[in-house]
C-alpha cells in the first residue's frame, strides 16, 4: 500500500488560530473565513473538519485526529506540497529527529489525547512537525552536512527531493513550520482530474502530482517493453482504486465542487 504524502507550511500560531481556537469558539469560523475570503464550499468543508475535531476522544490517536485535521485545515489557507511515498517519518536516522517538535511541546493540554506518536502511523494521519527555526536549519544542513543530505536524498529519491526542498523553502520564506501528513490529497496519476482531496485541491502545488504521473507512466512503459507488448497496451486497462480506510468521524470527502472538479488540473496548469 502506498502513501500519498503532503507537506503543509504552517506556524504554531496558525495551528492555534485556525484550528484549536475554533474548536473552543465555533462562532469564530465566520470571522476567519471572511478574513481569508474562503468560498462557501470550502467554508463548509472547514466546518466539517472542525466538527470532526470536536468529536475526538481522549483515547484516539492525536496524529489520526487533530494532527490530520490540522493538515486538512492548512490546505484551505495556504499552498501545500505532494510527494508520493516519501516521508521523513519513514527515516530511522536519529539525526533528523533533532529538527522535529512534538505536539506535547506546544499544544494545550486539554487537546492532547492519550496516544500521540508524532509521526505517521498509518494512512490518514499527521507525521512529524518541523518548527520554523528548524525548517531554516534543515535547508542549511542539507547543503552542508553530507549525512543529512544523503538521508534526505534517499527518502525522497527519483527527483522527489526537489519537491520536498521546495516545501522547505516555501515555509522558510514565510517563517512557517512544516507539517507532514498522509492522504490529505490523493492524486489519480492516470487522470489528474479524478484526484481527491479533503482540503482544497487548488492549493496543492502542481509539481508533485505531475512527477507522480510521469513516474507512473514510465513504469507502465517499462512493463510493456519487458513483456514485448505494444505501446499503450496497458494504460487503457489500468484501474486505480482507493483501498485506504476512511478516517474516523470525517465526512468531507468530495474533492471539489463539480464545476471546479471538471478540468481542474488542466485549468491549474494553464491548458485548454
């Protein structure tokens, strides 16, 4: 089973303002939505996400509830970045752990659950969080520390490192942290118009899904060549299915309004 990883530039203050403060003060969604000019459709998805957050139980995994919902919420306000299958949480290198900040270090006690991993544990989950100062440091160390560079290049192989570095740079330029998550967005590589997101697809940086599409098509071509099949023999028969279990208490699954979903990626990339 693959993972659809995304990286979400967000500060600790934004986590409080956009998510936890609204869990306690539901009426503030009107003010926040108006300030950021959220369209009604995304305001509704935002409300659904907050409603799910309010149902979180102390025995739930924080990472699969609040952490995941925070990543979804970030995508209503800011650009986020997609990387197929590459995640900091997959590393066993202790050198990287010094860049992370645990939820227990900045989230109010009332919202902490009894189970917190501070990393990806399965699909529909938040992963590590890098605070703003460590985002800047990781960028520097990637260029100057061979150990860090080698680890990141391994985690984000096959050109995915460029996507991750872009996410870091975007966060650094805006003095934001970076939150890892999985299945916030699920691109369909053979038909990007069929991609799904719990957040706002329009805020997903286009380079990650395009790289995923290019890689997937290349793999099909290699299979055809190895088996002596005619070109484009396999692709028309390829079917992709979402086999992940949906997250608990979370009903907002539509990728976009139907009018926006049609030709979404074509519009985003400036194609007719």
